[in-house]
C-alpha cells in the first residue's frame, strides 16, 4: 500500500487534530527510520495507521478485545490503551494490511512490549516526540533520540511510568516488562 492511499484511509477515521498528530508521527518515524537504518516504507505505514482505532466507540473496542486473540487483561486497564491492539486488528481487516512487523508496531505503540523490534521502538518513540508534542521531558527525549534509539525509548517509557504514578493511575504490566527488558539490553550493551 502506498503512503497516499494509507493517508486517505486514515483521514476518514480521525478528527483534524488527530490527523495532524499522525502527520507529525509520520515525519518523526521517517527521520528515526533513516537515522537507525530501519525500513522507511514500513515505518511510514505504521506511523500513518498507529491511531487508526483511536476514535472507535469503547463498546466496539471492548467487543474486539473479547472476540479476537488480544490480552483480556486490557479490559482491566485504562481504555486509552485499547486503540493500539484494536487498531492492529482493524488495520488488518479493514485496510487489508497484513505485514506482521507493521501490525506489531501499531499494537505496541502505547504500552511497549518485551523484545520490541526496531520498528516497534520507532513508532513508540515517534508517537512520543512528534513535533506537535509539548510536555515536560519531551525535549530531553527528542535530544536523546538523535544519539540512541534504545535510550530514548527507555527514557520515554520511564517518563510515562512516572507520569502515571504521579496521577495515581494504573500501569499496564507490559509497560513495566518492556521497560525492564530494554534496561537490561542497554545494560548488557554498555
């Protein structure tokens, strides 16, 4: 699928503000893919589709979680997480995109996962640092993204975990496991 067709499909699913965010994620993902030697076309498609299900009704997303091969414990956590794994299911069905690496990056862009691929990391990070984002810590992560993909992703995850703790919100276990896995990898490589 080419970029223009993907953008046309996604444009129908998102309000203007979220579409602009998607264009920012696309820009950041392309830059990260070029910097770190990832497949640029896959990075672009994953970025375009990453929020495909963001505005689906919660009851529809809940049914997809229950009926598809998705972790049922998602239902116990913040609904903000749901659109990522649900999006991967819907992109496969509705946009006829079957590349497992792209679908994994869509699925894991909110929580992360153990053993993240380079594309998983790029989409996770691009979503965090895209030019429209403005919150404490984002500039530090942007700067780090120029030096080390892994360290930037780890910092972004750490910032997210800290933010959720300060807000007394639950944290999906996959995020902790992803953080620990990446911290161990970085420790072994230093």
